[in-house]
C-alpha cells in the first residue's frame, strides 16, 4: 500500500508535523510505504492558469510538482496535514492543490479519473488551528471544503478529517488529550484493508 503525505506547515517540529508523524507511524506499522513531502522546502510554483492542462494531462511548469504528480497517480492513500492560516489551508499546501488542476481537467473535462487501483483511494485530513474550534470559527470548514475538492479531484472518494483548535504555540498539540492517539489510530485505519476488499481482490 502506497501512501503519500503532505506536511503543509513551515514550522519545523510544529503541531502539524507532530500530528502527521503519528499518522505516518500508524500507517507504517501496518506495513504501508509512506512518502512525506515537506512542501515548504520544495520548489513548487503557484499555478499560472496557462490552460495547457485543459488539453493534455501534464503541467508545463517543471519543478518538484512533476514528481508529486507521478506519485499521486500511484498512491493508494493520501494524507493532507496543514495548519489553518487565515481561515484556510496554508499557502504552501494550497499551492500543491492548485497545481493539481491537471487532474481536475483529466477527471471533469476529459472524463478520465485516476484509476482506483487495487485498494481503492482514501484520504486523511489533519488540521490544527490556534483559535477555538466552534461555530463562530470558519477555519475548519473552509479548509475542509478545499481539501474535499482536492481529494475528489484525485479520485479519493472518501476521507476522514481530524481537526484540533486551541492548538497554537509550538508543541501545543503534545498537550492535547487525544490528538496524537487519534492521529496514530487514523493512520492505522487509513491503510487497513477490509476483509471485503481482500476477498474481492482474490476474485
Ligand atoms: C499566518 C498565520 C495565520 C493564522 N491564521 C489562523 C486562523 O485563521 N485560525 C486559527 O485557528 N489559527 C491561525 N493561526 C495559528 C496556527 O494555525 C497555529 O499556530 C498552528 O498551531 C500552527 O501549526 P504548526 O505549528 O504546524 O505550524 C495562524 C498562524 C499564522 C502564522
């Protein structure tokens, strides 16, 4: 089982990275192969809306997204982890998402979604924000809808979301009563192959 995971935070050893590490640990313990992209330190330019990918399944910008595009095609599971910045995903994470417009055109214009593969395609969204998580705070909702559009564009038909508010200073997530365990369990669950799909793979 191939898993790719995006760390959208620029803070080394921050809350996003800590939470993601637990999910990755859970997935690896189940035998999954996990590649983590620390996107803040990669060469990823913003989408230029050049329109080239309307006609061919390729982005013309030759940077680190070329590798990510290939890995997205072969991944069985995709993890997006991001801090909430100004009520949305970090700009680092959003740049990756926008550069997946080529997959949007492939799926919704040319009707060629990424094949589901042997294990189907599933996702996990991990969010942390400094503000309280309540009905007056749109940050979790805004991030969720963007991530959902991303996942569905990549033909990830289902995903789980874990979001933690009041997690602000570096290391705050370590003090949360359940966040790390939740993420670890979610990582395990993400790559668990159900008996049903094991049987159908044998057919
Ligand atoms: C530019 C910026 C904007 C932020 N905007 C929000 C916000 O809109 N809502 C929120 O809950 N927290 C906001 N925060 C706080 C971060 O989400 C919080 O500190 C988080 O724990 C950072 O995660 P990290 O340690 O993984 O980088 C913001 C922080 C920064 C630096």
